[in-house]
């Protein structure tokens, strides 16, 4: 995992679920109230359907298409051009229509697109260019400004979280990051009330990581990461559940609860394979399982 301290370690957890595959169409809510039907994603999300991106689509329609494309790119294909293009279209439509809430969503989506590109560099052992970090930070802060101007509490929480991600993951400054994460944490209920279960899950996830590796309190990490997992299970998107299982498994390991950690990680690995994660994501889940099995074999059963 990448949540280890040291001069060459970055504060980001590498196990995230990648694909909404082999399932029935589902309904997801757009932050702000709209809904969109989701089916199994196409093999290439860089060729987005004209139904979701063509003339007459609202900024929020475009945002949802781009968001789904980003999940596919970040966790399956590594191809971000389609998501970036449609987030850009969503931002332009929102600006034209004077919809600041939707424009903030689009800027946040563009920021997350940059974020996953930067993560891809970290995964292969490269440090992202400072210009790329600055660009990501600028997009996250623009989303924050627009959300605050619109008086959108949920959007503000999401954007605060985005700024915190830049500081934690790329700047490796937990102290600065937590100033934003704590504000987002205080508004997390509004994120859930807006229909964004994943957004709230992410907030609890990173607070949990803070207690796992920085202000080390393993039992509080278990509590926060358990809440994150529960939210993802409620969401029901199989791409997002294995990473939550792995994170909670790591926290249970740190708390000395090896049998529970094993149960969680033994769930995570087959789910990760079934969801067709990128190879390095599957490898991370498998490595965590091996670590737990080794701890159990040594008799450290908690």
C-alpha cells in the first residue's frame, strides 16, 4: 500500500474498485437531485454515447456521463480524454446557463481527472510535475469558490475534500490537508442528503486514513473506514466495494484484529477479480491478503 511513511511514500491508498461490469442497469442520483440510468459501461468510454453528450443535454446530464467515464478511466482503462472532454462540455454549458452548482461539479470533475492522472504517475514510480499539481489544485479551488458562491453546502463539502486531496496525496502535507478534510467532515451529512453516498464515503475514508497513519488511533480508523464501507455497500456499485474492504482490513490489522482483517480481505480479492480491476489494483488487494495471512501464521491473532 502507499499509505506508509517514508521519503518515497505518498499518502494515497492504491486499492480502488474499477468496473461496473456484468450487472443490470441501475439508477444513480446526481448531486442536486436528478437521476440517470446506468448500464454496463462500454469497452471504450472515450467514445461516449451521443445520447448523453449530444445537443440539448443539460450540464448535469453531461456531468453524470463524464463521471462514469472517469470511473472507467481511473480504474480500468487509464484513458482520460473522454471524461475530460465531457467535463469540459458540462462546465461550458453550466457557465452559459448560469448554473453555478453544476459548474462547480464540472470543475471538481476536471480536478479529479487531473488527480487520477497524477495518481497514475505515482503508481509507476514517477513524481507528478509541479505544474500538474498546480493545475489540479486550481480546479479544486475553483470548484470550492463556485460552490460557496452558490451557497451549496454539499458542493462545498465535496470541493473542500478535493482541495484536501491535493495537499494530502500530492503535497504530502497531512496538517494542511486536515484543515480541509475536517471542514468537509463537518458537512458530510449534507453530502449524503444530496444523494452522493460515495462522496460521503470518501470523506470518512480519508479521515480513517488519517487515524491509520498520521494521528495513529487504529480503533478510530476502523470506525471511520467501517462507515465508509457501509456507505459504499448501500450505494451498491461493485467497483467501489473492494477498495473499502481492503482499507478496513488494513485498519483491522493495525488494531490487532487479524481474523476480521482476513475475512475482509478474503472478500475483497475475488470481488476485485470479478470487477476486472487494473492489474496493479488487484495486486494490491492480494498483497494485503498475503500480509494478513502471514500475520495469522505468526500467531498475531489479536
